[in-house]
C-alpha cells in the first residue's frame, strides 16, 4: 500500500504556510475549505482530497510532487521511474477516500435545519388553523407559502445534511456546467462548478433554504396585510426561486 506520510506531510504544509506568511485561516479561505480542515492536515489527523493537491501546491508555492514527497525537490533532481510510479500510486490511494457527505459542519447545519423546520411547521399549523376557522379567502394567500416551505425544506434537507462537500476531480480540469447527484440535477447558465466555487455555492444554497423555509409564512402574511387576500402572494415562490438562482450564480461566478 502506497500512502502519504502524514507525519511528514503535516509539518511540511505548516512550514510552507508559515514561510509565505499565511495563517491557517488565510490558507483555508484561499482553498475554500474550513480552517479546521487545514488544522487537521497539519496535525496529521486528516489528508486533503485528491482534487485539493494542485490548488494546495499552488497556494504554498511548490509542486504536487513536492507535496507528495513532503520535501523540497531541486529542479535538476531526476525522478526515477519507480519513484514516479510510487507517486502515482499515492495519488490513486488518496483518491479512494471520499469526504463524508455534509462535511465537518454537518452537525451545525443539521441543528440549524431542525430549528428552522420546527419554526416553519409552526407557521404552517397557524395558517391551517386560520383557514379552518372559516377564513377561506386566505387560501389564495397561504398555499404559496406552503408550497415554498415544502420546496425549501427539501432543498435544505439535502444541502445541509447529504450534499457532497467535494466535487469529483474532473470538475477541476474541465468546464462543467452541471452538478448531478442521483436524481438531483442542477444547471445554472454561465456557472461552471468546481471545487473552487462549490463550497461557497453550498453555503449560499444552505442559507437560502433556511431563510426561505422560515420566512415564507411571514412574507405571505405581509403580502396579505399590504394587498389584501388575493393572488399577489402567488408570485412569492417565483421571487424566492430567483433568490436561489442568485445564491448559486453570484458565488459561482465570483469564485470561478
């Protein structure tokens, strides 16, 4: 089994980071990961995903080979054939482990999702009670809120708990404009998904899901107060979906 030497890799990364005057947070922000992930790499408690090797090497000013060897290599130093094969095997071995879904912050986002879901269900229960008490005219106001809450809850459940935190390597070498995971298909014109912008997109969709899930009832009630019972609240799902597109498009383009 060819594996990276964690005892050498971690201190080597820490040394290079300090030489470039970066904190763990600085390096994490450049790589679009958490500072906890960088800390784990440097302590030998975890290893970066294969898709992170090239961005990490560029950020630290070394080659991927030097990262794999965990040492400086002189430009004129030859790489024997057996050493090159070993390096390839190390990369293959590293690629065999996929980060857990939801990422290291899964527990935090799960708790936030649960809290927002309870609040959203409370809003829906109040709306249903109002309708059952005889206020049938409110149906045109409240059903868009119920529709939007259900949609946001579904998106939130996946993106907060089960979404991939790292994309396959081919997203970093090609210009792929679609994300798919099982039945989920996501394609926003003008956005190319990669591991540079994916963490920011993931955060944006999570925030949109939680806000949309908890505020849909409040916004529908506000529309009722301003415009009276009627179809005006029916435009709310379209406005909210525009917010979802923005949550993907803006960070997708900014960090592409």
